[in-house]
């Protein structure tokens, strides 16, 4: 799905490397599946979106909250932004 040249170039521009899983095997991608589940539980299922723009804004706000204000147990109660800054 995410194999276009533009997407691949964007991923590489961030210094990231794409990994592909076997189709229909979400257990190979547990961390991403968990983030998507949390997004649905804490954001998507709690709103009734009137427009695509409304949904996009609410999801963008939630991602900002998730990465910069919400402490994570797996990160010793740091936010992802704090953990990333400490690792740099």
C-alpha cells in the first residue's frame, strides 16, 4: 500500500526505513496496531465528525496530545517527544 516513490522518499527524508509485514498478519506489527487502537478508543469513537476536515483536525490534535502531553508507561512515564529528545 505505502510503496509509492513519493512516500518512500518522504520516509527516507526523515531518516526512517520502511518495514513491510506479511499481508493480514497484524501480530507482526503490534506497536502500530496498538497506537491505532488507542487512537480509535480515545479519539475517533468519541466524536461524531461532520466533515473530513473536522475529523482531520481532531485526529491531528489527538496525535499532538499523544506525542507531547500524554506520558507513556513503556517510556517510564515520559512523552514520546521527551523520550525522543533524550535519545538524540
